[in-house]
């Protein structure tokens, strides 16, 4: 994993305490379901497929790797085929990855 992304994910650990317990339980249910599959495939869909689903795909793969959820395949899709929105790449103004 890219060092900058790894560092960013490591910094997120402190924010986990801000997630309400009920939400954590739901997220753990989803994670356990994904772990129970032999080769889970996650597809993220958004309109235009220009950035949101791409970012979800990338983050899902990164977080699955971080938490040791093996064999996860992530995909991005949308209602329309468009180019990746350049604002999503240029939006790294606050040190975010």
C-alpha cells in the first residue's frame, strides 16, 4: 500500500471512537458477512460513474487490506459511462488522500 495512504488510514484509528456504538455493530455485521464469503465482490454504483463510486471502490479495497479481509474484489459502476472527474483528483487541498 502507498505509504501516504497507509499513514492516512493509521490516523483514522483515532476517529473510530467517534462512531456511535450502534453504527459500529452494523458495520461489524457487514464486515463479518464479507469475511464469510470465499471471494467477495463489492460493486459501488453512482450516477455518471465519475468519482463517488471510484473512491468507494478504492477505499473499500484499502480498508479490506488494512483489516486483513482477504480476496475482496472491488468494482465501480454507474448509470452513465463518463470520464473520471478531474475535481476529485485536484481536491487534495486539505492533506486528504
